[in-house]
């Protein structure tokens, strides 16, 4: 009996993904308010006009989707009267690989989305509907047009950051329902952190700006994951990257790795970040983070000092100035040596994961990279596009032998 296996990276999946012939599959689940599945679609994706998912490592909205369906019966026509597609409705997307030997399908979640716009087209005998969507963070911002502030929104100094986050998630959108009823995943090491100053947003701003500022205060990535759960995770810390296992090994002698190109913008190389507090307290706190990593190609003793200066209200003591300066130096350093390439369909990949690359032309021997962006084709014969950045440029990273 055929099985459906979800979000499991194992040897069986790896063997299927490296076969000469692979068989991608796609599935869309229509969700209710609490994200229970109310309908499932697997066979109506247009082969000629399929679409893609764009996934970028950043604060806020990370994923967007465009997907075209064969819609002979008008099933996907937008309709507020109980149809599948309308404003404020959610759907979840999976991509996977079918195993012709066993009949099993290995599925990987690709995010939970709201519809942003829908286009239906009738040309001759063709009936096509294209949906565009963004991940759930779009509900807080201009991407979906919800939650624009009509009055000043104030979070007083001393409020616990996570209390403020939960308060925003629980806000009524105007019809008696909270913005997000799903329990968030919040890094426990910051559970007692408080807002060091009043956070105030004026009318015409969006709640998304407040959530991102709250994440920046404690140095956390703020986003929705592949299963539609809100996250605040400890941000770009290269010590954790150095101990992370690679999720895939790419090599110029294997067919999964195609058409690589590298780029380095020398004008944008940064190896020193000075952070200074600009809150209303009388005392000024500051710290300068410097890249002196002997393995880094952008270290100070090799290319000289290239500094950026940052003033921030989130700096409220010396330790916070140090943490924030190092966080920003890591974030800027991680973008300095980038590689872009195409690869065969590997649906388990996600941004902010480690991959190894071996490429004799570029002199890489299992060089460790962090995935920054992925374009995942929702088609049966497409290739993925990946941009990744070298860990070697990080200021404190110690090379792993």
C-alpha cells in the first residue's frame, strides 16, 4: 500500500532525489480559520502555466506564490458564497517526489498562504485560473491590506516582548476572529526580555512594522515557517552555523548542480559595525564589532577597515550594544560572497539552511554556504534556482575540517 511521508529527510528520499528520472508532485490544501483541511487539490495544476514559489531569508514576509489551475468547471473562480477562493481564506502548499518503485510520495511543506489576487481566463476551450498569494505575515502589512493603523499604536516601555507579540496575534480583525489563532513558536531564551523604550507607530503604518521592530529589539528572526507557525528565533549567529549539519552536498561532478555563478560587490564589503544608542536616556551606550577572523576574506587586516555606523533606540545597555553590533556585522557579512546556481527538484531545501558546495573551477571543496533565496518551480520538469552565501566571510566563524 502506498504511503504519504511528510517533511522527512532520510536515505530513502535522498536516493529518490538523485535518480536519473524524478517525478515531482504538488498538492494544495484549502484550510479553514483554524487551519484544518477542508479540501485538497492534487491533479488540476496546469502543465503549461504552472507557477512558482519565491522564498527569501528576511524579516517579515518570506514566501510568495503564483499558481495556475486548469479550471474547466469554475471551481477556483473567486466567490464569497462558500467557494474555495476569496479574501481572508488560507491554503497550504506541498511539493514532493513520487517513488515509482514503491508508490510512496515524500511531501515537504512549502508554507501557508492567503490569496492576494486571482485572475480567471477563458480562451477558446481553455479555462485557467491563476492565484497569487503571500505567507501569513502578509496579514499584518500592506501585502494584503489588513491591519493598517488608524490611531497611534503604543507598546509601553517595560512590556514583555512576547506579551506584546501575543497581543498583536490575538487582535480582532473586525469580525470577531483573531488575526492568528495558531500558537506561535517563540525562542524561550528571550521570554523575559522587555521593551526598553516606548514603541509607538502612527496612523497609516502597519502592525508588521511593530512585529519586526520587536524582533529586532531582541535580535530575532521574525517570520512564518513552512507549516504556517509564527516564529521569533535567535538571529544570524555564526557560532550556530558552524555546528549545523549541511542539508545537501552539491558538486560539479553531480547532475543536481548546474550553471553556477559567483558575485562579490567590493563596494559593499563591511567588516566593522559601530552601534550607538539614541534613546532618551542620559547615558550613551556604544560598541564596535570588528571582523578579525583570520579565515574571512573581508577581515580588517586584509582589506582595511570598512565601517558602517548605526544609531538604534533598541540599545539600552552595554551588553545590548555588543549583541546588536555583532548581530548586524553578521547580517552584513553573510551577504558578501554569493553564489547562484540551478539544481534539480529538491523540495526539502529551505532558506537559512547550510549546504556544501564542491566546485573545482571556483576552488570549493565542501565549502559551507547559507541558502538566502530559493525559487521553486511548481512544474513537472522545472529546475530550482538558489542563491547562497559563504559562511567563510562571517567575522567569528571557525572553519570546520
